[in-house]
């Protein structure tokens, strides 16, 4: 998340840690002071509610725009709270893992 919007890192490969000899594509960006990096597992956007609806990319992006200027720890806490509130009592089939980092220059 940058001042001018979202930049998604799309390069990758197979699931991380699944295959010992796996190879991955790389993508590089230059981060500027204040940029926020959110790394998350697919279990975040694929978290289901009781109506079998997914949390989704759009909702995650919207929340990142809302919380962008806050402390990374607060961003993480709020994102987790939003995913849990969305999911309610629905059982999840995947992990919900996130990491938030702000580049300070």
C-alpha cells in the first residue's frame, strides 16, 4: 500500500514450503517511506462466513485503504478482527495468516 494506491505483487510459484526443489518467479519494487506491505495466506481472502461467502480481495483492499496510516500492529489487529467478525461461527478450512510491515526509509 502506497500513498498513491495499491501495488499487488503477482509473481510467485507453487505453495511455499510444499516442494523442496520448487522454483519461484521474483518481482521487485522500490518501497518508499511510509509504504505498508501486507503478506497474507489465501485463507484470509478465502475465509468463509455462515452463508458460504468469501471475505474476498476487494474487502481486504478496502480495509487496507482505511487503515493504511495506522501502526502496523494496529493494522494487523484490525484486519484479524474484521476477518473474524465476517466469519462468525463458520468453520474455516484454511489458516488465516498475515504480516504487516511499514517501511520507514
